[in-house]
C-alpha cells in the first residue's frame, strides 16, 4: 500500500503536469492569434500600398 505522502506527491506531480500542458496549449493559441493578427496587418499594408501606387481613377 502507498503512503499518504506518496499519494500527495503523485497528485501534486499530476497537477503540475496538467498546468504545464495547459500553459503550452495557451502559448500555442497565443502564437496563432499573433500570427493571424500579423497577417491581417500585412494585408492591410499591401492594400494601402496598392491604393497609393494605383493611378487615380477619373
């Protein structure tokens, strides 16, 4: 039979592993959101550049 201290240590280890996994997932989501935001900024800049370089319509 396991000792109560072993159970508590195992539980703590499991909690820490869960937290670490959660942090990794949140980190990936944050990076994807940043990347998406960056793509939108690049698209907007490209559209602004295109509009600025097009000859004016009469």
